[in-house]
């Protein structure tokens, strides 16, 4: 239990109204969880304002309220802590409440449009392979050492972040690797955290439903690097035109990586096939079961970050060669009759283009690429025609289908995707709303040696339709249909 007066040590307070000796032992920004001995933090969110739920939080029995604006209604025995920015204060208070666990970890954040999950997960696995305990926050799952926790957001809320990091420290973790989404940066979910390093992957078309403009999206990502201390390192992909933009005002030790030009960490693909690729990383060769230029960049970021965290190059390369693909990222499934299916999370035009280009660099004459792809509902609509165009430009045949339609009509989403395909290429396209039927059709029309790309959902094991999540796993569907042949 801590007193309300302790908040002065964690964040800047404008005013405290009421008894500063009142105690609390939990923090929440959800009025439904604002029970006895809880500090309720009223945060102005994207869709709702927590200030509108102060009365409900008090009725539920909360001990104190932190807010930007004090309600007109008077509440006896409830102290109100007034701050300038409650979202910022929530992060700082959560960090202080749990004993600043990020300061006891070597915390590295990974941000960018594509590659975040792969890089963060591989860093987690790399360090565990090298004998260290580590934690992970990712889109697929969170880990405290070997213990898996379900993931609901790419980057959790500040209370969950700090609570889990405290558990990581208590479990003996020395390192923590975290995906840092643009939403989390903009919503100040990472406020109060101390990062040892930050990695920038790339920037392309995504999340404009939230950020509205690409410039706002860039600025959100850049804020992360602006906040790094001079004791931290920043590792940026200079093959992306926004790489150096990210670190223009960065105080951290700036490092670069590249597979196309000069960089502090440099890689070259020597040989590539579906089984893997031979890389030359800073003039040392290593074989890896990953393929594609985008994965070469991801592995180079992992290598660079490990070096910046003080690990010897030979040890890092040996561990790098033992890593395997991340769940739902370029995951291959082969049938008994010689067809290869690839499941990938690619859900942006750029990610989809990278995966298709990688397949086309390896596939042989006579092998067709059949791409099954959709676009998510209630998300950035402007990328839908681009994703369809990328698919058609690089594939022999394309089947447009549902992704997670959410509250939208799946057929409407497909029609909006079709707008990106010119008339002469529409002969290559079939639309099948039912995703299972779309995958089944792709398999039925394939021949020996063909490659089927099922894109968009990757590791996800559900399909969200009209607000309801139904079990659906692309990999399970593919295996089921392969087994029936």
C-alpha cells in the first residue's frame, strides 16, 4: 500500500485536493476495475474520455482519482490528484509503483511498419540461446523467461507493461525485447520506461485510419527515438529513406544497418533457396533457415543489437544460425504431392510486396505463384487497392477473400481491393468471400511445384466477423486440405 502523496515522486502534480495520506495498492484506468484501494486514472482515449467515468469509479469504491479536470460534483473522502497530462502520468506512475522495473532490465524497443515481431522475437530467442533469461512483448505472445502469456495488443497498456516487467525482473530476466507500436507511442503507453536501445525497421503505408496522414505516422515513430537517452543506442535501417529521419534529434548513440549500402552493420545474400540463405554479415559467413531480403535486414538488426548489448560477434553468429522462423512469418507447409504453401502475416502493401518478391526470386520456371489475400475491416481503407495491385503484379493467380472483416461487409472490402487492379489483369483474379473456400480453391487449382501464398493473418487463430471472433487458423486449414488430397 502506498499513499497518494507518493505520486509527487513519480510524476508532476499540479494540485492535490483532499487527504494525501489515503492509501492504494492498485492502479487502473478502467472504471469497472476501480474497486477499493485502487487509484483510478482518468485518461482521454481515442473513443472515450475517462473523465466521464469518474462517478462510476467512485461508486465502485476507488480510493483516489488522478485526472486533468476535476468534476464539478463533490466527492467526500476521495482525494483528486490533478495533472497536466493523465496519459503521460499513468505511464510514469505505473513505472514508479512497480519499482521502475525497466531500469533493472536491458530494455530494447523495436519500431517500424514491418519486421517488429520478427526482430523482437529473434532477439528474445537469441539471448536465451546464449544462456540469458529474457522477456518479450510481441504481437504474437508475451514471455517471462519460458512462461508464455497471451498478447492482446502489440504493446500493452502502461500498468500491464510495468507489472509484467516487474515479474520479469523477479524471475531473473536480464533482458527485455519489446515491439513498440505507433499507437503505443502516440498514446504514451511507454512513458516512464528506460530503454537501453531502439531499433527502426522501415516505414510504409499502414495505420492511416488512426494517424490520418503519413506525416503524423512518421512523427509518432520518431518520438520514440527523440526520447532515447544519451546512454542508449539507436539502430536504424538506412535502406529505408526514413531511417536517418528517425534519429535527427536523437541523443542516443546512432548506429546504422544495411544490405544495400554502407552501414555500421552490413549484410549480403550469397545464396538463397526455400530451405534458407547464406549471408555475409560484417565479412563473416553464416547460414540461416530464413529467406528473403527483408529477413536479411531483420537478422542484421538482431545481430547489430546483440553487438551493441555487448555480446561477442562469434557467439552472436553461432546463435543466429540456430534461429528459426517466427510463428506465422514466412511459415512453409509442404504437401505430399509437391505443392508448397507459405503463410505470412503480411498485411501492408510493402510487406506483401517483399514476400512476393522473395518467392519470385526463388521459384523456378513452370512454378506458379497463387496468392490468397484479403484486407482487414474497420482499418485503413486506402491500402486495399494497393494490396490487390501488388498481389496481381507479382502472382500467376490471385484469390481475393476475407481477412478479419470485423463490422464491414466482406464483399465490399473485396470490391474496394478490386479497384487497384486494371482491367487486363482481372482475368488473373477470382474473389471468394469465404476464406476457407478461397484457400481450398487455391490448393485445388495448384499443380506439383506450385507455391501458394496465404497472406494477412499469419499467426492469428481467429477470424473476427461482426464483432465476434471465430476460431480460424490458415495453417490448420491448409494442413487439413493437404491431408485430404
